[in-house]
């Protein structure tokens, strides 16, 4: 991909984020002129960018959206939820196009069908859109004068008198109409005297016949919509042009293939025809029709496949892209963002540090020269100690400066949720709005990007289970619309993210009932549990208090997935509930994941690192206090029975030293599970920068990453979550 396309993609995504935020804010504050102007500018700039890269379909869709926003700015149209939905659908489609360009490096093929569907949506709303005419004497007379031309539309174009003066070419504009097959130029009934004739005044009118769909003609003539009249000549034939000519030819070829009578291999022809037709529909964005063809093929009846193809060809237009544009893609991006915008001050700090490091390097060179010349040992020792202190300070600053470059504001992930909450509110029929706080709080790029999935699960549960219906909230003297607050704050070396709602809170009795029915604990044990212990049960795999499964939650994977995701980021999850007032879910996460503190341990003759965030304490346990439980081992510590894992055996290293009378044990926690790791020897604490596992070791369970020790050895840092789950 060339740098020009990369810049286009980067700037377009930023404009989409801005436009999305503006539209969502505008829905709540329809009189906010600043937001309306900002959204209009974003759409306009996006359209211009599409023109620069010659992406006509994208420009056409954005132009239709821009027209509607222009009418809103002029006061001709109000801001409505439907208008906001159409605008967001347009931005969704643009995102899909950008994703395709990111992957392929060029404008995606087959974008016209999706663009036409969006144009139809906006034209249905816009007062400037060209309205189809029932025709009349002029259209019928035009068709009668050209009986040999089989056209679907008649067009009458009366250019504005100042068209020439503005540099417009009416004929060139009209010639952009697809399938133009006939053209007449009308002169005015009378011409002024030659001496009075102004060559910059347009007095001509144009009549044309075209074989294309109504939306294609509208799109081609969008620049002069108020000067054009379009009449349908043969509505049935015009409808067929909703499928592009090439695609239609392919579909008709499949019908001919299926129409061969009494031929061998009908099963193969049926399968091939259905597959080709389905692929054509998918290329046009019509996934529902593609699925329909595949179902017809699965029935084994060639007649069913042929009937499905005929039905599609008879449809008015391809509506798939508009339908798909209404859906919300809530899955996190598969790949992390490859670009970062960095404050220039942070770059300047690195440049300054580079200068200081050069000075320190020269000072060490001077010390080396003195040592070679037989300088006094005591003086050299003092000089080296001083330079080591300087170098240590500079390296520490360099580490912080480099890590600061990776910092992203929480806004990067928070801005994705207002749109998703809006869609969930519409789906559930529960009025609610999302408030955000602390969007400028910064954290490591990996932390910010990894928060999307856990926050999404919590928001789903809050809306589906926590927030009450309007009638229940009104009866409880609560505002009809619920409030969900998403906030972030920096606390020492951690970042805290909270999701709080003002719903009903967690029903602890329901938790007890579900836990008892699933056999998680006895009724007596559940009755003796404190509220905090009961709440912790919601993180059990498959646990759900939902009475029925919905499209948002109820399958028992939400909170379990939340804890697993936060654990992978090196954080922990806590839940607070206030009956009748709401619930709060808190994520406590490390500020940076690349910089990690580890405890070195030896197992099986090899050195490993254990993240200190997961280490509770280190103890020595007498062999007599270790009990065998089946094939496993356990010991009692602080009145609690803990499993004991031999780290050397778990890593397949095998024990290389005799057992000591007392075992060195690291007591660690991950995912709410506490256990002990028996090691051969405890080492030191180190601050390290982790390098993710790559090559053959990429994705290997139990390993977080690697770092280099001072003596050049590689230290493998363990993933406690894999050992304790």
C-alpha cells in the first residue's frame, strides 16, 4: 500500500470518529448548531477525500448524506432518530470500505451497490432529491419519436440560465447518465436579436432517454437535482436495472444452465449455478439473497434454485447494503492499530535524551582512555561510579519516554460505546444513556485496546439485567431514562476503569438459587456466604441469572470472559452492588504492560520470571505439611487449603536437584484463583521490558514474554493465569 492511501485511511478514520460523535451528541441535543456544523464538515471532508483517491461510490454515498445535513442546517428538515440512524449507517459502510482498502491496498470492487442503497435511503428523506414523474405528454412524445430505442427513463434537463457563467457544461453533465441512448436539444421559442445575445446565458433544454435504474440516474445528476425531471417509461423494466448489467448477465446465464432439459449432470449444474449466483449476490452486498440461494441448493431441487434466481432478478433493487448498514459490528478489531499519533513534546524529549546519552558515552570513552593509560585505580573507580549513576538516570528516563510514546487516552476506546449503547437501547426498548468521565486518562496502548471486550460485556449485562423497564423505574421514583457511567482515572501505577449503572443492582437471592441449582455449593454454604462472596460467583464459567437468553446476554459467558480478559492484561475485577440503586464494576489495571516487575525463580535448572503483580507472598513449607490429593498436592496456609504445583514438572523440565526439607513456594493469584508454585530457588526482583513471544513460541500457553538479563541470558516470564486456572 502506498503512503498516499495510508494517509487517506488514517485521516478518514479520524473524520468518521468525529462525525459519529457529532451525530450521537446531536441526537440528544438537536439544537446544537456547533455539532451540526461539525458533522456536516466531517461528511464534506470525507467526500472530498474520496474524490482525491477516485473512490466514486464512497463520494456518492457521502454526497447524499451531505445533502440531507445541508437541509437540516437550512432549517428545512428536523433532527430525528431516523436521520441519525441513516447517517451512522453511512459511516458504517464507509468503515467497511476503508477496512477493505486497508487489506487490499485499493478501492474495493462492487461498492456501487452499497452506495446506491445508501443514496436511496437519503434521497427518500431529502427534499432536493429528484422525484420520479408519472411522465406526461413530453415523455410519451419523446419515446414515440424514438420507437427503436428501448429505454426505461425519460429525462428533461433545463439548465439554470447562469450555468455557462459558472463554468458548467450541461451537455457533459447529462452525458454522465448511465445507459444514455437518445438525446434531443430544445431551442427556446424565440431568440433575442444577435446584438443583444449574451453568450453566457444558457437558453437550451435537453431531452434524453436512458436505460438504467432510477437511482443510477439520480446519482449521475445529483449536482443539478433541482433542474431535472425524470419519468419512468417502463416501471417493470426499470426495476430490473437495480442489478448491474454484468451481474444480471451472470444470473441469466445460470438460468440457462439450469434450463437444459434431460441433460446429464443436473445435480452438478444445480450446485454450480447456485454457487455462482450466491457469489454474485454477496459481491453486491446482498447476503440475505445469497443465503436464500444456498438454501434452495441444499433442497436438491434445481427448480427451486431457478425460481430463487428469477425472484431476485424481478426484485426492485439490491437492498442488502442498507440493511447491513443498520447492524452494529461490536467485535473488537482483530489486529491492533498500526499507527499512533504522538505529541511532538514527547518526541522532543527523546531527542534531548539522545543528546545527553551521547555526552555520557563520550565520558565513558574518556574513562576507558584513562584506564588504558594506567590511571590511578581509585580515581578511575570514582569516575566510573559517577558515570554509571548518570547512565542509570538517563536509561531510566529513556525507558519512561519510550513507554510514554505508547500511551493512548481512554477516549480511544470509550468513543466506540455511545453508538453501541444506542443500538442496544433500541433493541431492548429500555431508555438509557451513557455518560463518560476521564476520557483523557492515559494508559499503555495494549491496555486501552484490550478494554473493548470486557467493557462491552459489562455494558450488555448492565442494560439487559441491571436496568429496569420504564414502568418499574417510574414506580421506584427513578428517572425514566437510566444512566450508565463509564469512567477512568489514574491511581499511582494503576489505571482504574469503572462501569456504574443506576439500575436494580445484583439480585443476591437469585444468585443463591442459581448457584444451588447448579451445585456450585450447598444451600447451607451459600446461606453462610457474605455478599462479596456471593457476588464473586457471577464470574464462574457458564453462570447466568438470566431467565431467558437474549441477543445481548444470558448465555453465561459474559462475566467469565470479563475476568479472563482483564487477567490477560494483568489487572483484576471487583464488583459492588447496592440493591435498588445499581451496581459498579471496577477494573484495576497496570499503567503499562511492557514495563513489568518480576520475581526470578529457578526451576529444573532454568531461570524464570514470575510477574510480581500476581505474587501474594513467598513462604517455606515443610514437606510434612504437604498432602497428596489423588495425583495432585495441597497444603494449608492461613487456614486455607491451596493447591501446590511443582513448577519444574509443570514446565516439563524435571527435577534436577534433591528435594529440600522445606519447599520454597510462591503463593500467587490469577483470575481469582490462589495457588502455590514450588520452585528450586527464589531469586531477585527486576524491572524488565517484556518482548512478546514470537516465531514458534507465539501463542504458547503459560508464557507471557521474554527479556534479557544483564549477563546476556534470556529470561522467560510466566503467565500465572495458565498455571492456576
